[in-house]
């Protein structure tokens, strides 16, 4: 496939993903006009919240698509420095804690030898952010989510492990494709971009990714630096 064909396919996929939230916003605005004429303020507020959610989804798709494109085309600057792993993980948890329910229990375990790593802070944070977001999203019944940092020889291993719905073996070969959704995730909202971003950003750090997963047995992603 030529570069031009690849770019065209990418644009087509992004455009397709934008249609659903755009349609939601448009239909919500039509309903809002109706309830304004009827003077139903309660329904007006409900529809406004739906519009906000649709716009938030649009923004997320645009931001993730932009980041994915930049990482694929190597337009993300890589600036490596010493990173304090616990501080980084705490920042990531704070960013996603509102997405978790009272049924989710996030535990952190950091080996002394893995308290610091040399990596790009922005890139590593985005990787962990996407992995933790997925762990919460695909654990609708809650359960423990464990984030660990350990050493494997001279390599640092960052792991995010959940007790969620897991990934069917038939989907494992495709989970890093942009906009791909696993066969058991149809009822869960998502764009299918998170793992594509993780894969591309890991490549910028020359990091490896290992996956262990089973249906209804949870999933563990390991990022090896």
C-alpha cells in the first residue's frame, strides 16, 4: 500500500468515527429546540448534557487521532530524562479517577530498583493513561486494577493488570489496529484508538509490549523499557 493510500484510509476511518457523535449532537440540538418551544426546562438540561457528552467524544477522537498520526509519522519529539515512576503513576491515576466506580480498586506496587526510569515523560504518561483508561472501561463489574513497576534484568517493566472482560484470542492479532473493537466489547463505548496509540508511542521509546489475557479473566499489559 502506498503512503497516499494509507493516508486516505486513515482519513476515511477518522471521518467514519466522527459521524456518530456528530449525528448525536445534531439530533440533540433538534430536540433542544423542541423542548425550548415547549418550555420544558428539565428536558432542556438533559439534552444539554447529551450535547456536552457528544462534543467531549468528538474532542477525544480528534485529540487521539492527532496523537496517533503524529506518532505514526514520527512527529512527536522524544525527550528522555529521569522520571520518578510513583509520581508519574499518581498523576495518571488522578487523570482517570473520575472514570472509575466505587467497585474499582487501584493498587500500585513499585520495586525499589524501578523507582526511576529514563524515558520521555509525556509519551510514557500517555501510554499508561490509555492502558489504565482501558482497564477501567473494560472492567464494568469493577475489581482490582494493579499497576506495577519492576525490573527484568536491566529493563524496567511497567504493568497494568485488571480483572475485566478480557480479550478473545481471535482478537489478539488485531487489537493494535486503529478503530478496531474486540468482539466482546460491542456494548462498551469506545473509539478503538487507545491501543493503537500505545503501540505507536511504545515504538518511539523502543519499548516492547507483552499481553496476557483471557475472556472474563482480565488482561495484563506490560511495557518493557
